[in-house]
């Protein structure tokens, strides 16, 4: 390749970049300086349409920019993870899609945002579901009832009728305990991070973006990403719950009937056979023969709202930036320029990430 042909082009490019840094308008055709307010270039006569923004756009034209297709990729990946049965990772991908939706140049699509929120709801992201042994039938799948036998002792008798609560399976699907939900959420976070790294994505706070996009983000875009995907409450990991302190997560407590012993109440029948008082055992009406009642503190759920976040799953709003994630640049006092030159601290935006919350708008 002829170096004599390359050198002039390189020199022109370097000169144009230098002029851009000084915020001087240059001609697109010949790279000569264009006077402020001029309608055409005094050197070649070309229309004076070029400016710093146009030149910057030309420099960036081959670099990836955030767009709707990027959001759709996250949605598609989330659907694939759901198909594999990993709802927790799918939910993380849908949350990331919501964050990316905030920075698409053409603006957020309300319909797409609603679609993402619907997908999030369908994943059951509010907590993990687990299978437990049916309490009504003790896992047998058959109906149990208490009956008296000749010796006066109560016993449980199994019928051939399928248990109504578990439909004969012996198991019921219920919400997992706070500890189970937190464990599942933590394991899913590791799988999600490994997946994003394999896709050549990098973390921007709680959000993930392609490596090629990271350096193109403005301060406002970084703050939008971090705020939308802010890490949850560290006490409950965003599950909103903690173990009930009254029942220790069991969701039940012993029957409050003083006469109830393991679900059976013993009374005396006076004037019975030969005038003797005979014992009669019946099923307790309060606990229906189970010997337990729902915990009064948690209504049988075994969990209560997280005390650290009041059940919101989110950290408190940053008091320094009021949740915005940004604050005025101290160097240029928000003007974007220092002595007519673009501020190096904020790159001309006039704002920087909040020093207290690092941009996610939440108290640390």
C-alpha cells in the first residue's frame, strides 16, 4: 500500500479530531475550519452542515449502540431459559431487558415494557415453589379421620377416598421458606452472571450490557441502567420475606384448646353403663383433629415481611441524590464546560454519578 496516499488522510483525521476536542466546527469535505455562523465553507464552498456532533456521530457509526433489538435478545434468551425450566435465570434476564429498555435511543416502548413485566410475573419471580408432604393425609394420598374404638382410644382410620387437599398425590405445592427462596435466588444470580459472561456481556451495576456498548454509555444511561436494575435488599435478597419469629417458619402452633391432646378432646359421659362415667374421645373442633392451628403472627405462612425493607424487597432511596443516581458535576458546576472547553470530568454532560450510591439511587 502506498504510504503517500495514507499519510494525508491520517493527518486530516488527526486534525479533525483535534478540532473536535476544541469544539471548533470543521467542513466535512475538506476539514478546514468553518467560521461560526457561516452557511458554507470559505475554502471549498460546501454547505456548512458539519459540526462537532456530526463528526462525533461519524466516528461512532461503526460502534454498537443500544437499540430495540438488544432488548429483544434479552427477552428471547429469557424465553429459552424458561423452556429449560430455569425460571429464576429467566426472571433475571427479563429484569435486565427492562433496564436495557430505558436506554434505547428511540425511547421506551410501552407495549414491549408491558410484555416484559407480564413475562416476569409468569416466571413466579416473587418466590420459589416447593413440594411438601400433605398435612391432611400425612402423605398417604387417602382421606384420614379420627374414630373411637371399643377400648375408648382414638385412632386414625384411612379411607379409600382420595385426599381432597393433594388430590391423592400425597404432596402439595407451596411457597418455599425465606431461607429456601434466598438460597435459590443466590444460586440463580451465579448462573445468570456466568451466562452473561459467556455472551460477552459486562456488568453495569446490576444490569448487563454487551462489551462493545460499555464505553459508549453516557452518564445518564449508566444511571438509568443502574437504577432500573439496582441490587435488592441484602437482608432478603429481594424476596420481601423473612422467617416468622413466632413459629420459626413452621406456619403453625399447638392448638389453643386446653383439652386438646394431639387433636383429640376427651370428655366424660355421666350416667352411662351401670351409672359409671365413661370417657368419650372426639376430634377437636378448633384444630379439626390436627393438633395445630395456623400461627397467629404469620397467618400460617411461616414468614413475615422483611424488617429491613418493610417487605418491598428494595433498599432505601439514596438521600444524597433522592434516587436520581446523578448529581451536578462539581468541576463545571453543571455547565458542561470549563472556560469554554468541554469538562473532562463529566464529558460535557454536566452531571456525574452520585458519590454516595454510585448511580443506582439506593442507600448503601
